[in-house]
């Protein structure tokens, strides 16, 4: 079946997935307009929805002559440039060699091919030739020779459409790009809400829903990273859309730097959407023959609410974005020493923790910050990626060999993008830090950003790290990034190209990460930025999991992981059991509850195993076994959010279901104990109504229909923060 068609007579592009249709049309004066995105419409071409009306102060193209009804100011368009009588937000802004800033994009050509387009040096979804199709539409500014290649990747069986833009200067004079969004589209006559995920360090991706009224609304980041504060995943939905019903549209930017998602509800109630690199402090000069590619936006549509939309993204990322072998293979369950020791450790202390890890059934020990240079605090040594042999007597290879010798894998923490002023590297190369000439530098966590836009800097850092990883035969790397990008000026670029630094920085990160994954294809790679400061699709292309938050408090994690689940697979969320009172919140929660929450993620431990009680060790062994029993559901099953922690103060519930619907696990937390309590029912989702399921704890058997429609009571518990867990398996009875 052809999933992309061009209907010559109507000049309509018809893009389809199994459960969605996306249509565009070439209209008068070679204008590319947006027609429709939503539920399948069969063979229909949606060409009659656009009504052109003469509206005061909405001008008309010169070619329209006396026709005052045709106005770019009100037409729903596919990708627009500034300066053509359309006063709404736009996708493209440029500066021509003569100082003018107008580009008039006209349809020129198209091409449909099998397979999926690729982007040079940027993360993007991938596909075999029979898994996707590509549409490339070329729009041209006939005066300057600037071409905008609109790229569409259609994944029919995933219900995903990707978009990106390649700008090409085919003229004779240089063109400066000042804004280059990855996608733009218009919704006609529709009231919409935006669901976005805001936050801060230690409290990322908090769900918020906003009605889009007239005017502009946006979220984004100008911190040089996607940030803890706003996530580059946004949902637009109808006013009545909820978890299990209603239309919703997802927009995910596969990019780890400054981003902008913006909307405008215009004078006639149309909503324009654009997403891409934030134009703040951005410019890119295209000389004759040069091109620029934007990052990719991954779009999905659901007619069955937020839950279905999330499962579309989960499946798409696991199959066609994340490249690691650990997408499907069981991952080692680890202990990380950070909250156990911080900087205060030596080789003996580390080895004893590793021994205890083996004793309770863990698979891997990860050595966090403090193993290199003179790193006894966070003031120094970043950039000096050589082993601190005063702390680790005998060297890191010997310690790693001992840990490997007891049957554990060994992992290591690094922060390749940073430099400390108190480091040998800074003393030798002070110009290798991003800094503005003649101005005092802004520090954050007492550190500076390396100018990794420079090739010699990237190569020096990665060669140091490769040497260490080779020597200790590391099985895992955690790549951290503990500050926003600031002091943005590169000594290696001329003044007219300083607007390229932010984007070049991100490209450099990707190049460094690519070198890591290519050199060590069997390595388990976890990315991190002070927890969830770079939790997005761009990072998942390189690392199958991301440390979800530096906040390991189980109760705070309920909201953090709930929000994260809207756009990202559960198997991508780094989640650990930590000590109580918790180091971030001071809260105390039951050990079993901490395990339940961490099992809605990669599952691991981050505490001093030597200080655990025998009862806690016994519980940990049980947790590890239970997680290994359900890990296949976390990695490849369907995920359902049953109870919203932002709306329910009594309990939170979530569910995993196997793809064949023969197994399901319901987990949660009873938040508050009540005297003379209500009896609360829970209703599993996603089961086969006709199958029979056995509760493995009680042996009782229920039909799928009974579980989903009638529900079951939650257990009565005493005390706050009590764990909830049910396992049901299909039986032939």
C-alpha cells in the first residue's frame, strides 16, 4: 500500500498512517496550504474547508490583483516565512545580503521515496525501507534562491509522522537564517488546550493544562539545553479530551538545546503551531551552495485520549528511535554510590558496597562523581579525566577488575562538557571554556562549560575518557551535565557567527555521544543533566535511558514519572530506591514503596548498602526478583495511567500489560491513611474482555471484562505511603 499519495488533479498531498490522515494542497499562486490532520477519512480529499473572505487589514499578494479574498494573513498554511502580509507567527526568518528580511516561499516540486530521510549529525527516527515513506516538498524564494525542503517521514504502522526542514542557498549571495522552525501547521475553527510539562531541578515535568485563547502562547528553553523547566514535548487537544477519550496531537522535538513551541490563535479563531530551535541568539549564515538542517519533530495523533497517544510514542521510540541493544535485552540492575558516599570514598569503601550489591542480587556497580583528578568537592578537577590514585589506590582498572571478579558489571560517571577553573586543563587551556571577552564569567555548581564547538576540545576530552573506559573495561557510562550553557562566546568563531554557538554546541554533544556509542556498541549508556534537564527524544537516540530526576523521593517521583510517561517510554526513566529520610525532601517512606515506584522505570539502588538492615536487605532481594519477573512488561509492554496524582490525593495507580494481553501488573501507592476509610475501586485497562485472569496472590479468577468494567477494591492499609501491587495472568479455565 502507498501511504503517501499526490493527487495531481486536485494538487493534494495525502499522507496516511493506520489511524490518521494528513493533507496539504497547492493552491493559488503556488501557495502550500494545510488542509487536515486527524482521524482517517477514507479516500476523501478535504479541500472544501477553506473559505476565503475579504477581511480588513489582511492584505493580498500582488498576483491576486483585484481579488481581496485571498490573503496569506488568514490562510491555513504549511510553512511560512516572514514578510508577506501574514502577521502571525512563522517558521522562517532570514536576512538577505541587501539587509531585507523577506522570503516568499512558493511550491516548486516534490518527491516521494521509500524509507525514511536522515539528518546529518542530528538524532532522528530511523526505518527500514518497508517501514516508512518520505515526502520531500521543495518551496522556493524565487528572488534570493533560498529553498526550503520540507521533509515528512510517514510511519504507517506506528501512527507517527515526522517533520524537518532543510534550507538550501541556491542563490549567489549569502543568506543569514535568523529563525528556522522544524514544523508549522494551522488548525482551523477549533478551540484547543495545550498540555505541557514544566518544572525545575528536582521537580521536572509537572503536567499543566492551558486553554489557548486569542493571542500567543509558548514554552521553550534558552538555557542551551532542553532544560528542567520546560520539556520539548507538548500536546494539543480538544477541550473535552481526557486519558481515555478525545482527540489529541503530540509534538516532540528531538533536540537537546534551545527550543520553542509556540501557538497563535488568530483573528478568525485559527490556531497556528510552530516548533523548533529557539530563535533567541540564533543565526546561521548560508553561503552559496550551503545548507542547514533543522532538528526533527515527531508528531502523533490519537482519537482515544492521552493514554493512547503516550503508547504511540512509547512504541515508536522503542522500535525506531532508540538504537541500543538494551532496548530489548534485560538491563543490569545497578547500585550507584552517589547518595551513599558523595565525594567521600576510597577503593575499599567502594569494593565493600560492591560486595554487598552482589550479596543482595544486584548486577552492576556504578562509580559516580569523585574518582578523577583532585575531585574531593565540586569546585575542582572537571576536565582532568585521569584516575585519582590517592582515593583509588592501585588504580581504577584494578578496582574494576575486582568488581568484575565477583560477578558484577562496572559502570562509571563522567561529565565531558564541563571544566573547573581549578583544574590542570583550565590552567593549560583557559580559552577552552566558553567565556565572553573582558567579562567576568557566571559559574554554576562552581563550573564552566567547555567550548566543545572546537574540534580539538572534543577530541582531547573524548580521548581521555576512552582511555579510562578501555582500561577498566566499563560496561556502563552515565554522562552528566550539571549546569545550563552560559557565557556564550566561542574564541574560535568570528563575531558575525557567534549566533551559531548554541546550535554548534548541541551538534558537538551529539558528535561526542555518537563517538561513544560507535566505539562501545555493547555499553549501557545513561544520559543525565542534573537529573532530568535533558530528558527528550534527542538524548534517547544515543542513550536508551535517562536519569529521570536528581530527586529520588518516592512520593515526589510519582508526579515526576507520571508527567514523563506522557511522552517517553517507562523503560527510559532512570529510577532508584534511595535511603530515608530522603536526601532531597527529608521524607520517610516504606522501603517496599520505594521499590514499587522505582519499578516504574529502570529500577536500581542509590544508597549505602552497608547500612541497610537485614530486613531491608531481605526486602531488596524480593524487589529485585519481582522486578526481573516484570521487566519485560516495562521494556516492551503497554503502559496505562490509572489514577492521576495531580487530581487524587488518596492514591496513585499505573499498569503494565503485555502485548498479547496475557499478563498485567497494577502498581501504586496509597498516599494517606484514613480512619473509617472509603473503599476505593480500581479498574485495569487494556485487557482482553473475553480472557480469564488469575490474581496470582489470591488465586481468584476474573474475566477481563469484569476487571475493566466492575473493578476490584484496593486493599485497606494503615499508615501513609503504602505500596499497592496486583499481578494477573491469563488462565485456561
